[in-house]
C-alpha cells in the first residue's frame, strides 16, 4: 500500500506541483491550503508523512508542527520555507521536524528527504516492536514434539497458504505464528496480531478494518485497522473461535476478495495479507454446533498445526526453565540463579496446566523471591502451586455448567462454604472472596492479583465483571495500573 503524504501550503501552484511529483513516484497525496485544514485532515484520515510550509496566513507552520506532534508524536514532518533562516530551521528541528527544505523546492531533494523520513519512521517502529518483544519469541525445545513442529513450520512458511494453529492456552501458538512469518517470503513485512477474545464485540470490526472519523461515538479521528497495518505481511488472529458470528461473515469476505471498507467509509481498500489464525477450541465441533461458520473454517484451515501442551513435552522443561530463569534474572536486576538438581526435579514434576505461560510466571517468581545463588528443592516446592496435576489429568468429577474454581495462592485463606447455598452460589462466593483477597494482598494492583492467581489479566477482569466486583477506584477496565 503506498504511503500517504499530506502537503500543506497556501500557494495553489506549489500544491499542484508537489502533488504531481509525489504521485508520479507512487505516493498517495492529500492537499491542505492551510494549517487548520491540515490539522482537520490529519484527524480525519491516516497520514504517513507531512510536507508543510512555514509561512501561512491562518497559522504558521511551526505552531502547526507542535499541534501535529501532540496528535501523532511519531509522525514525520518536513518543513518548507521560501524565507528560510538558520534560526527557523533550528526551531523546526527542536519541535520535531525531520528535515527542512528551502524554496524553490528541488524535486530530487524533496523525494530524498521524504524517503529518508519514511525509512527512519519504519526503523523506529520496528525498534519499538523489537524492544517490546525481545526475548519473548525464541522457540526453545528439541524433543520429538517440537521437532515435528519445526518440520511443519519449515514446510508451511514459504507458502502463501493460511495456517490454523490449535492448542491449549499458553502452549505457544503465537510463537509458532511468528516463526512462520519469520521464515516466509513476507518476513520483511509487518507482523500484526489481534486477540479476538480480548476485544469487545462492538469494537472488533473497527479493530480489524479501521474506521473513519465520526463513524461511532469516540471515533475522534480516522484509524487504520489491523488488515491495513498488516498489508504486505502477516495478520495473526488469536482465539479466532471467539469471534462473534456477524464478524465471521465480514472476515470471510475479506479473505475471499482481498478488499475491505473501513467502518463508516465508502472507499474500497485492497490489502495483501496472509492470515494465520489460532484457537484453543475444537473449531470442527464449533461448526457442527452452529457457532462457527463452516465456510470460514475451511478458508482458515488450509494448513493445520497443533501446539502440544507442556505436559506432553517434558523433555523440553529443563531448557525452558534455564532460558526463562536467565531472562527473569536479567529483567529483575538479579544475579544469575541456578537450580539445584532437587529443585529442577520438583519443577519438572509439575504438570503446568497453564503451559508455557504458567512456567514463565513461576520461574520469574523464583527469580524474584529466592535468595540464591542456588535454588533449593524446598524453595522451588514452596513456590509451586499445590495442585500437582493439570485438570485434564485429574480424576475429580466435572460438574456440567459449573463456573471454574480459581485456586488461590498459598498465602490466601480458602473460604468456608455455607450449607444453605446452592453449589453454584458457593462457587461464586468462593471466587469472589479469593479475588478480593488477592486484590487486598496486592494493594489493589489487578495485574499482580491476576499473577498471584495464575490467571491471564483479561480473564481476571472478565471474572471480576461476571461476579459484579469492582476495584477500589470503581474500575473493572483494563487500564494502566
């Protein structure tokens, strides 16, 4: 998809000349005859870079530059002036301008400055992504189950076929998706992800397809969706089995035709995206039950990979524990710890029903709380959950329709049950007391409370909402702590 450049100048001839030069180079061009119009355009439509004059009657370019940086801090802006001075150029640079061009504008100089600004912005975005994701996406394990996964990735990655990854929560489905992207022909393109279960149903269409300004309450500016952001690369749809029915039909249309419309828009936008989907559900059973479209299932399920649970690849536990321990010590400013044989034996005996995600959390807990430099078996045993086997391996009867019971950390007391309550009421009362205890223990830090209970933060908030609980501040939303 071509980059969109906003050209801002009060002289019509300059607007037309620059617009023609940019269009010949393949750019999409937006024009504004003044700074105030430019700010409206910036709020209404996605823009990748700005070329803007300094001297304009309604608002000078330097003031407009400051306002643009408030709207979109990382937006590359190149200033132009026919009365350029060193002082003006310095002020523009201090305000965040990427370059400063003197009029009359040299076509080659302008194109080079724009090319450099866009490339710099791409590097900045990639660096931010790498910093956020560093250490999280290397696949560890050489056992038979992982060798099968590696072989399937090697065969599937070079193709353009869609991939459906199945497996339990926390088993590493995103790792597999990233590995497929990194070994595909699209590896230089973006990898964009969306957790379909974490987005409210009323907002998922906007997340996927984008929206125009004013298309719904809160849409104060135009926004590209995940499909547009993933153009030329890969879109990872996690927990696709939780996508609402009305969105399944719209997703199918985009997969079939390779084009979309933003919410509230009329323009048809073509996209070139490879979709990788993941689910912890049996989608074939979901289609038979009428909860998932069969035609969408067939579209997504060109190649299927299964991510095995951790209990089925115990041979990889040792290398994973070592890798996570090194990462956790570095992240938390601890000297390197090492597990004694009896500690490793206890860590590898546990079933990890939460899979790799639970293992990572437990190892980080070790790194933070153990004195070191050697972790003893007693220390490992004290920090491991008391439940030694996963729900799948448990012989306890399953009560159909009952809400899942949350196991509290060892420091939280189990509530007492009352004989005058139904079983469901007792379960909900127990969960309510456990969550309130965890929030009290963590001083109302919901993220820490979720970690204490070995729950994903999104599931923790959903559970709070279903139980009618609110934090001390009256909020149940996933805002910053």
